């Protein structure tokens, strides 16, 4: 077991984690933050994407112990109270989801990308989201939503 300290959605937690415990397991099974999804076991789908120190990471591909000292934001931490994050709003306005399974990961990947590339155009956005798979939408509306946020600054 390892002792770790993380700041998760604004709150500090001191936890004991096992050697083999994945970050996604810690988030979902112990912290009950089930908005972070598991869609594969091959690091391909991106459904498990969260922010670690402001960068998008696939939480199925990291050990929980590797997050020690880090600041993590999950989809549950993105809205401010009842006010949706602009990316969440844009996904709603652009009908950028159907079943919604990929949506938390898409939103976390997109927000991290735009934080570093606020002027991104459609081609860049499409490339940036290559690590996130969606089986429903055909991606166009997802790119529309992210482009809408970029256009609004
Ligand atoms: Fe598919 Fe993490 S669950 S990439
Ligand atoms: Fe169903 Fe993307 S909305 S997988």
C-alpha cells in the first residue's frame, strides 16, 4: 500500500492505494465519481479521460500512485455549481452526444486541449480528439461543439 495525497475536484484527500490500483478504479470505485467511464481495456477509447495538473490523461492507463501530489479534475468537477462549463453547454447546444458514453471523456479532452490552444480550428480540434472514440455521433457535432467554444473565446 502507498499513502498518497491528491486534490480531487477542489478537495484534498489523503488515501492509501494499492500497488496495482488504477487511477480510474480509485475515481470510480472508491471516490464514486462514475462520470469517468471505462470503455475499453486497450487505452484506445478515451472515455476515462480526466485532467491531471491541467493535462488530459487516460485514467485507465495510470496507476493511482502516479497521481500522488497531483490535482485532478473529473467531469463532476467541471461545472460551477449549477452553472455548466461552456464546453458542457456547447455539447448540449450542438447535439454533440447520443448515448453519452463517450461524452465525459470527450469534454475533458476538449477542455484541456482548448486551454492550451484557444484559437484552434476544426482540423486541429479533430486531430486533438483522435484519442477519443465515439460510436454514435459521427464526430461532426462534437467538433462543432468544441469549435463553438473556441470561437467564443
Ligand atoms: Fe478506454 Fe481508458 S477506458 S482509454
Ligand atoms: Fe455514444 Fe459517443 S455519444 S459513444
